[in-house]
C-alpha cells in the first residue's frame, strides 16, 4: 500500500520560491511536512493508502482518454 493522490504539478517562479522559503521559516516548528519547492503541486484528490496494483490501473486509465 502506498499513500497516493492526484495532483497538478506547479512550476515555481522565483517569487513563489521566495514566498515558500519565507512561509517555511515563519512556520518552522508547526509540524508541517515541507517538500522541496521543485516538487510543489496542487492536490486535487487524496486517495490515501492504495494497493500498488490499483495504482497501476489508475495510472494506465489516463492513457485511454
């Protein structure tokens, strides 16, 4: 099982990277799990723990469209 989600990647501009660093600094110690700014994304749907075979089927389903 893997924790999965459906998301849209976000290409961070220099300003967004700066805002991200500032927010990370101001919110340090808040328990937020930060990601690398190059990995920023907009989560559309959190799927939670998903069987790996189902992940393959979900990944392949977008090829049909």
